[in-house]
């Protein structure tokens, strides 16, 4: 099999997953004839898709390494075909443990976190949010005090987007045609979502149901837009697809290694663009909007919550591998994340979704892996250059782990 045929078969296989579970193809910007061909096929059988994935996986070692098809592209396709084979088996009804599912999808091995670390994070929060009363109540009061006024949400989103866009385009040039449309939505299981439309265009939806906090909004905009998902899509479309003919990058599939890489990159977008002390920068933008914001405290609280990141993954393992009662899982989320029951049950909705249940690990493991890789860079390599590799190269988790 030649490289072009392998990649074409991979794209067709990926598109067929959207016939089984709408939304499995997060974005597709490739040849529309392939999508049309899949749409006109009989409804796919998940077991047959698993066989197709296994067949292509077996073919990868035999594909000639020529005409730009090198070992890194082959390893990228191997990792993604393993993920699709696992997903197809699950759709066919095979029982697969949650930890094994995550490893097959995202090229990482997971385990539950250290509760001693969670206690240390609570101590950090206790220092960042002083006062009387239980810590959980103080944290809730702090969160409530910094909610973005609903009528100011869109204005604040655009302010941060504009400030980040100017800074990011200076470091990571983007095509002049690139653009983002923002929408405020409700009744979604996530806080924000990037819909990449191709041709350097995105629609970014922000969920108003979650009462966006001032401390979270800069990171949310960076995550979805600059230099997060939108920037990555644009850079890869320009550099890999248009520049090098890597057609496998025209499809973005849920529950594959590219998701862990993308979410880790996006969660580190504000860190890469502004730096660890982003609070003072955000405070200036809020001040221009007439809003008061304690940037120093926001950074301290965010640092503590990063140390609690594994809690959500713990909850998924408890729910799916340990078969704990939903109320027990909600109580665990409330205890360690100190969120109200409504918020904990919203998290549970995400963790229970057949399509999204494993996806929490992309944030937890993606941030951990990519932050370590960014910080463990050679002395002569700056953070901007190192982060640029994430934006531009088709890296997978095992490649970073090996490094």
C-alpha cells in the first residue's frame, strides 16, 4: 500500500465514525468528496470498523518511507489507528476497562491521584482565600464574587481575544484571512468549544450556564482561540496540510492522541502567551472594562486548582472501573474541588457521556505531560520556540514521553 492510499483509507475510516456517533469527527477540512462518499455508504457496522482499523494498522510497517512519508508520520497514524480500533470495539459492545480505554485512545497510562497532594492544594487555597468559616464556603464566596456580569460577558471575551490575538500573531504568524466568531450558548456539558471550519476560520462557543468567572475567562479565551485550538488548527493547516501535503491532519477525531496533545497545548496557552504571572496583565484589561480584578489572588487560586486536576480523573475511574455510586462520586468531587452539588453533577454529566467520558484525561494528562516537556527544554531553547513545536508538528504523547 502506498502512503496516499493509506492516508485516504484512514480519512474514510475516521469519517465513518461520525455515522455511528455524531460529533466523533470534531472537524474535517479535507476533500469533500470523501465525506460525500461516506455519507452515501450503508450505515457502518462497528465490528467492521474495528477490522478496518486493525487491517490498516498492520499495513503501516509495509508502507514505503518516501515522498515525505517518514517514520514520525507512520507512528502518528499507528497511534490513531489503535485509538479507532478500541473505539470501534466499544461501539460493538465489547467491555473495556476505563484505564485501558484511556490508554488506547490517548497513548498514556493513567492512575488515581495522591490525596496528600490534594490536601496541600487545599492549604494553598486556605492561604489564597483567607477569612472565617470553612474553606469550601470561602472558596464559593470568592468564586461568586468574581463572576463576570452576564451582560458584560461578550464584551470581556472580545477584549481578551483582541489582546491575545495581537500578541500571538507577533510570535506565531497566522494567515491574514484567519478569523473567529464568538457565540454565547447554554445547555452544554462544557465551558467552551472551538468549532474549526477550515480556511483559517473558527466559531468559539462559550457556555453562559456555568457563570463564567473573571479568573477563568482569560484562560478560556486563550484555550479556545489564541494561542490555543484556533491557532493550532490554523498553523497546522498552513504548515502541514497546505505546506507539506499531510492530508491526515485534515481530520480531527475525538478520543485520539491528537486530542490529548491539543487540550494540553490549549490549557497551557495562557502560560505560553503571557507567562505564569498572567494576573496583572488580565487586571489591566478588566480595568479598561471598568471591572475590578485581583490578579495576584487569581494566579494563586489557579495554581492550587492545577494541583487538584487529577480529581476529575479519579472520579471517572471511580465511576467506570470501581463502579461507585453516582452520589459517592459527586461527594468526592465536592470534597476535593469544593464545588456546589449543581456543579459537581454537571461534571458527572460529562464523565457519564458515552462519547466524552474518557475525554477528561486529555486535560489532566495533557497538561501534566506538555507542561513537563515545555519546562524541561534545553537551555538555549525559549518557551516561545518550544511551544511553537506543539503548534506546528504532529507530535503524539509517546514521543514527548520518550523525550
